[in-house]
């Protein structure tokens, strides 16, 4: 699954956090991969969502939807 970078940036801004603050939960390499738009596993997505107090669904990139 892919994490929507805009949603991630918005969540970080709303919580007055930076990507560096996520290092307590995720490695710097993993954070970099997420920000580059690469695929992440369900466990990583769950850890990210938990760190931001959000659901995974709120962070996921919606692909193939015509809205």
C-alpha cells in the first residue's frame, strides 16, 4: 500500500510534528521510503498511523478512484 504524502504532511503539520519526530517509531530509511511514495507493508502503515493517532485508511493513497 502507498501512503499519501499530502495527507502525511497535513497530519504532521496539524500535530506540530516533523518527519524527524517519527523516528521514535520508524527508521529514517522507512520514513524516506514513505515520503518517496514507495510501497509499505501493513505493519509499517499501522505503526505510522498509530504514531499520528490516525487510521491507516486516512493515510492511504486512494488510487484508481474517480471522484
